[in-house]
């Protein structure tokens, strides 16, 4: 009786094993897809709470959009295609990194322009200071006076 | 020399100008890329007659409004009297998109608050909402005869927006 119970338990355990194995399997490909989904959702802005990314936000829309990203990755879409999908619906605003366009030129070039402008201003200022600091040449009158004070020979050395 | 001293002040005033403009702009109003584009297609079941469906294709040839609403949406209550009045004026078909809502709750909400909609359709999982770039319910779209989105109101309708923008736009589109 006891033996039979033990056998039954063993048989049940054996039957359960493949089910367990089947459940534990999908780690490799899924974790890659999950990492991609997280990376993508960090690049996209949530429109409801605008200072959070879709990855950070708990707003319902952000949850739906995360689901959309996962679905599209599962459907074999590339990252660019998924981003294009979001931009087509919500505009460039969803991108934390705005694209280089005629309307965003100032945004992209602004810091460089400011840096160049600031540097040019600095050079200008330093040059102006330097010419100011240079000792002006002595006038004839001053040279004569210096010579007299030194009691020398007409100030030839001071030229 | 005097002018040079005034330069920082001028820069300061310009920056103040930009900041001041920024104060009056609503950061929630993100320009929709869908304006001027064809209305995204959908076929959804109707709220009151689940056996029937409706989509933009059925409305081709007429100017119509799509109003995204939900029974859980607080600011929908704010705009609802305006929609009811617009519905009574019978200027334009108003299609309601019941967004991520329970069907019974949606129906009850319309019974309680008045139903301005020609037809309401149910977007249970919000997929159609995503296609239309919906992010802040309520939202209202104006679609022209060719099926192109011409205007989008984000957030509740206001009497001012209706009078100055939406109704004139509808009349103009209906003439063409």
C-alpha cells in the first residue's frame, strides 16, 4: 500500500516535470525583447505626465503604450518602426531627443552658437585689456625729464 | 560706451519676453501631427446597438465631429452641456468615442447627463485612441468631407472655442 502511494507520487512528479520545464524556458529571447522594450520606452515621453518617460510613468496611457511597444516587438518590428509609429500619432513631442529639422535648428545649434559667441566675446575683452595695459611710449617731454632726473646723456638709453 | 552698458539689460528683457510668452502657453496642448492627415480607420461596435459597427468610412462625404469621452472622465462633465447644446442645434453629426470605459457605466452616464451623440462607439482597450493620438480625454476632432482631420481640441470644449473656431470651421467645410 505504501509502495503504491510512493509510486503514484513519483509518477505524478515525473508528469509535472515537463510542464515545469516548458514554463521556465523562455528566458533568453524574452529578456532581450524586454530589454529592448524598456530601452525604447525610456526614450519616449509620456504625454500625460510630461516630465516622465513612458517607462517611468504609471499613467494608464503610458501602460497602454508600453503594451503597444511589447506587442510590436513581438510582431517583429524594428526600433525605428516603433518610434515612427509613436511619432505619427503623438508628434515629435514624444521624443526626448528631438530630430534635427529646420524648426529645431536653433535648439540644436544654440548651445554651440552661445559657446562660440561667448568665446569671441572673451577674446575681444582680453585683447582690449591687453592694449590698455601696454605702457604708452614716452613723449619727448617725459624723456627729457627722465634724462634730467637720471643726470645722464640725453635719454638715449630710454628710447 | 553707454550702449555697451545697456546690452545686458537688452538681453535680460528679451529673455523675460520669452519667459512671459511661455507663461501663457498650455504645456498640455501638444500640436497633433494628425491635423491635415486622413482620419485613422476603425470599425467599432456601437454603444447602444452592439450588433452594429461604425467607422470613419461610413461618414465619408459629410463633415463630422469625433468627441472622445468616458464616464470616468471628470472634465468631460465640464464640456458636456456645450455638446448637448451643439447636438440640439443639429449642425453636425457628433460621434462619441467611449474611451476605455465600461459599457454599462457609459450608457448610464449618457442617460444621466444627456446624450448629444448621433452615435457612440466603444473603444474598450484604447487601441483606437492610440491611433488617434488621444492622451487627454476629452478630445474633439473635426473631420471634413474627404475624411481629413482639420482640427483637434485637447481638453474640454469651451464656449469660446466652439464659437470662434469649431462652428465657423464646420460651416466653412460644409460649404466646400
